[in-house]
């Protein structure tokens, strides 16, 4: 299928994806829900899950880099060309799309595996527009925009720790502690221990992804850029393979997304959570539009709510911080509009 097939990397990616899919299906993990529930109902449950995921991902990623087991600096997140406009603008577009569609990229994929046709409509729009933005007709304008607005960075200034002159591991562990304190200080986490545990498992999956690509997937004949959990890019690559038979990269993304879908599907069947659900006719436009915006926005921003919002933030990359700020801004704008028209 492609020259650089790595059996260990493929098997590991599939296993990691299945694990992630099962945890997300059972916990209903969703960044959109975390923000909207907090703003509209002062419900901290999904926020606690997200903070647990981010905290564990920060600690795991920081320790792997601190111990020099994984060269996190070689990942796409620590780019020496800061695409600030794409990160901020793409993040904003993604955030608006996620709110319109009623779920983040991960939740949309999981709901599709549960038999939700509306989520499938969103997912198709997401994947097709994402492919067009990353490899197709929208690739040229995206590239031009990135080249026109990017700012060069020193290799030591691609992360917050580098800018502040702090050891990467120290800052990562300090921010992980902040996440723990936030969980303890906001609401009563003991009322939903399972959600907090699910979030911690997702954070652990991020760390395992770095170890898989940064240690297991490396060999002397073919170097693999370290990567970890993400949904948007793998979806676009998956559609590219299905429609054109072209594989980009090492196949990690393809087997990861396959594992997520099958893991969530198996979990839904096992728990009785699989049901065919037809979309509401008045929501089809929102599903299509939201999916299209998420697809374009995530490719511009370099990732989605998981790819940038957890995995990217765990590297403390400046571009990831900007992308997440854009995603939050886009979500908050839609929430503000909803509250004004309610």
C-alpha cells in the first residue's frame, strides 16, 4: 500500500484508537459540551473530564520530553513558522462549526459509530471539506494564506516554556497541577468520578501516542515524526485513501481513525447504545454547514479540539495555544448569539 509500512506502528495506532473510541463512547466526552454546559447551566462534569485529560496529557508529554524518550520538539506542533492567522482564524471557524453541528469532531465521530445519521451527515461534510482544504482545491489558498501571514520563530521559542526560558518538563507538570486544582475547586468532582477517570484515560492515551510514534515507531532506516491523538487530519487522510487510493505519512493516522470508529462501534453494541437515529429535517443544513466549517477550520488551524485542544496544548506549542483560543472564541460567539435570540 505504501513504502514505509510499519506493522508495530499500525497495530499500535489501531489499538490506541480503539481504546480512545471506547472511552469516548462510554463517557460521551465532548469539548463542545464542556463549554456549553458550563456557560448555559454551570454544569462542570464535562469540563472536569477535559481538565483531567489535559492534565494527564501535559504530565505525560512533559515527562517523555524531559526524559528525552520522545523528541516532541520534532512534531508538527512545534513549527518554527508560526501560522498565527491560520491558527486563530481556523480555530474560530472550527469553533463556530462545532457549535452549529452540536458536537466537536470527536463526538461527531463517536455518534456516527452509534448510528446517528445526523452525525454521519456532519462527518461526511467534515471529511470531504477537510480533504479539499488539506490536499485538494482549497490547499493552494490555504498555503498562500499561511505563507503570507506566518512569522519565523527560533527553534527554542516555539513553546511557552521556551519563550519563558523554563524547563519544558517543569512547566508541563506545573500546569498539570493547575488542572488538578481546577477540578478540585470547580464544583464537586466526586459526583462524577467516572467522567474524571475517563478524562484521565484520554490524557494517558495522548502520552501513549507520543511513546508509540516516538519510540516504538522509530527505526534507523525510516524516521517518523512524533505524533499522537488527533481526529481532523486522520479523517482527511482517510477520505483521501478511500477516494483516491493515496496514503500520506506512515499510516498511523489511517489505523488510528479506523480503531476509533470500530472501538466506538463495538462499545455501542456492547452497551446497547447503538441505535439508528434519523436527523431532524430542520437540522440538516446545520449539520452540513457545521461539518464543512469544522473541516476547513481544523485544516487551517492544524488540528481540532483533540489534535490542538489536548495533544497540541500538551506540547505547550504557541501555535496550539492560539488555535485553542480561536476555537473557544468561535464557540463563545455562537453561545452568545444563542442566548441573545433565546
